[in-house]
């Protein structure tokens, strides 16, 4: 068994007994991997703790079998404690990001650029002003989609490639019609009667478009309310359900509701 060492962030934990569990990691050198954590939950364990929302250095035995191996040691490199103003929202966005990565990352395929970007995102979630959080999350979501090859067409109609700026209804400040099934916005002449479109108000759509090419630093200055973010997230999640091969349910849909409640209870 080879001993491997990698930087990693926990995506999900699967408990299978009181003392043992399997942990899904996003590892810098290995992409999405699953490691068995034997006895790591025990308070007697001398080993470093496997913490959520933290950059860890994980040493593990690679068994080259169905699970990727066994955790040997864990060292905390950096904690993203997310305890700032609007902590519930920060935690909810961080959880949703982990969930999306667990669902979407290809297994055991390094994604170093995305790994670095994810750490930057966690850092921003930790430090940004609360009102920047929705835009930061949307920006992360759009980047994740693009990096993994799912790029929603926002700048052009998916039917005739007309630029969004020339689509009359958007120009007039009306709305953009987004089709999750067709993978982007659809101009009125390309729309099929009876098809389902998510109507995105022109100004909210403009923010989404801006975020598609924004750095996290740029995204930080975009102001999107939690309500507007819910609408945009609904569009992106529906898009994902059509475009990506996702069999299980995306809990982020439930998370949307949680967020709405967060907004209601904390503002
Ligand atoms: Zn068109």
C-alpha cells in the first residue's frame, strides 16, 4: 500500500458505525476521493481531526481498491470558520458548494485549478461582507459549471445565436427567458409554445451574465438579494439536472428554501 499525502477539503461524511466512517474529499492531487476514517471519531484518537470547512493535509494509505484508501494522519492547515455576520448564510453556501462538488466532480481526476479556486471561494465566504454572499456563491457555481464543461448560454440565444443585447424584450428591461432543457436563454422567435421558461428580470439577468466571467474579487462588489439569488439558483440547478448526469436529488434545492428562511429570520 502506497502512502500518499495531499491537501484536501471534506465534501461529505458517510457514517457507518459509531467509530468509523467514509469521507468524501476534494483532494488537490486526486480530485474527488473517498477515504475510510477508522476510529477517527474517537476522542482517544491521537490523530488530527477531520474537520469540515477546513483546508487539511491528509496522509492516507492508497489501497487501490473500491474505496480509495485509509486515512493515516490529518493536519489542519487552515480553518474557514464562517462565523462572521450572517453566519447561517455563510454555512449554507459553504455546504451547498461542497454538495455540488461531491455530485459533479469526476472521481479520482485531479482538478488543481478548481481546487485553488474553491479555496479562494471559501476564504471569500469567510471574509466578505454579508451582502456579497449571494453573488459570490453564484459566481462560484457558474465557474464550477464551466470548468466541468457545462456552460449555460447566457450571452446568446441557444436557438439562433442572437446576442442578448439585441433581444428586444431584454433590451426593453423586460426579462430573459431561460430554458434549462435547451441550456440557456431563448429569444422570443426561437421559443416553442408550451415549453417551460424561467423568466429572469433583465436587471437580475444582467448580474448573472456579469458573474459568468467575473473573478471572485469582482463578484464581491455585485449586489444580488437572497430572493433574486434564489431565482437564479433555481435556473442553474434546473439547468444542471438537464445537462449533467445526476441521478440523485440535489439537496441544494432544499437549501434554497433554507436560505429564504435564513433571510426571513435574520433580517
Ligand atoms: Zn433565437
